[in-house]
C-alpha cells in the first residue's frame, strides 16, 4: 500500500470517526445560512443537494443563496444572513482572497462561520472551522498516478485549471507539479483555466489539440475537476483520437459521469472529493453549541484514487442518486 493510500485512509477514518461521534445531532430551531458558489459542476450540484438533506435530517432551517460564481454576490448574501441574525453561516468561497471584511462583520455579530470545500487567505480566527480536502494532496495523488502510468516514457501533459484564484485551482496545480517533480520524462506543456465547467473544459481542450499537432504531441490531460475532463474527452473524440488510450485522462472529484468514462476506457483515474462537507460542518456546530467544543481548525476529508481496477460501474451506481 502506497504512503498516499495510507494517508488517505487515515484521513478518511478520522473524518468518519469525528462524524460518527456527533452523528445527526438535533439542531431544530437553528437557522443556518449557506452561501453556495453556484452550479458550475456535477460535484457542486451534489454538495448543494447533500447539504440540503443533511440540514433536513437535523431539523436545520437552511437559508440557501446561490452566488452564480460571483464573490460580490457571496459577500452580499453573507451580509444578508448577518442582518437576519442567523445562528451560523456556511460559505463555499469562490476565490481565496477578499474575505477579511465580511468575515470580521460575522465575527463581530458573534455568528460562527464554517468554510466548505475551499480555503481563504484570511486570519484563522475569523472562521470556526474549514471542512475541505487536502487539495495539494489531491493534485499530488493525480501526478503520482501519472508517473506510474507512463512508466518512464516521455509524456507531454496539458492542464485544465479550475477557477482562477480559487484555492483548489492553486493547490491542485501545486500538488500535481510536486507529484511529477521526480519524473523528468513528464512535462506540462500547456495550462489554462477551464473554470471548472464541462463547456469550458471542452473549448480549452480543443485549443490545446489544435496547437499540439492535432493532439499527437499530447500524452495526457490533467483536469482540476471531472467536469472539465468530461468536456476534454468529448474534444479528444471529436478530434478523432481515443481518450484514455491516445491521451490519458486524470482528474479530481469522482462524479458518476467520470466512472462511466472510466468503465468505457475513456478516462483513466480520478481522485475522490466527498460532496458531504455539510455533515461534518453541522456536527462541529452542534458540539460547539452544546458545550463550547472548538473543532479542529481544518477538518480534512479523504482523497482516494480510483482507476479501472476499482469497479467503476459499481462506483457509478453507488453515486448516481446523490444529486450529481
Ligand atoms: O471546491 C471544489 C471544487 O469546486 C470541485 O472539485 C469542483 O468540481 C467544484 O467546482
């Protein structure tokens, strides 16, 4: 078992245990605002859906605000939640910077804030806890998978980055570079944002293919999420090449559609990101309200690698009803 697998299992176990310890606390009467980024990806849709059902299971009155990818809308929504006097605020921050003022306002109003799935560049005392994956590790797992997969052959990689300025785009880029650092045969030849969307992933991949001898000079695509990978797969097919064979595809999220692609041999690997960030968030809030227990500042979710060897059809079946 590789060290990464061991770390991922340990992190997953820790999360599962901490979740189990406070499972399904009754939060009836609590009003919690949730500032969601939008619906750019299947993963994001699942996170929204899981947050709603985790809230319902605990009796939380969830106030939902969709920011349509704009930080200004998130800031407006958070200010609205503060004005309403909610008991807590969940926020999935679209970008990493620019949060200090509004988080300070929440702190002054004594409303605990929990960050979901993305980090911020702000003082840690401005939020209660952050529930997210280790995004550098996610990129590293993807990079190390590629190192093994190409087994010393020369490999030009094109990279589809997430939203510019978002913590997953910054950290998954860094992690992948770390993962391939020991392999001088692997080079990132082109890297551009696809904004975490399927449509943009396809469009950017088309441009990469055009400028790389119709794709003949590309050995692999690394996408910061599965939706961009699915878009890239379509672009590769449209160019008359076989995704998964002519061009390897590795990405992050583990959404049902990528398992369909892996089962069909059109994608090679994905790193799982659980859409259940809200369960641990509600449990941390429940403990905090019960007796003042301060949660860990960073609650890290599991980052497990899946390939064709991990029953992709079964994984598809297990996830398909979760709101992706
Ligand atoms: O912050 C998590 C990322 O945001 C997911 O990997 C991506 O699909 C989403 O848009």
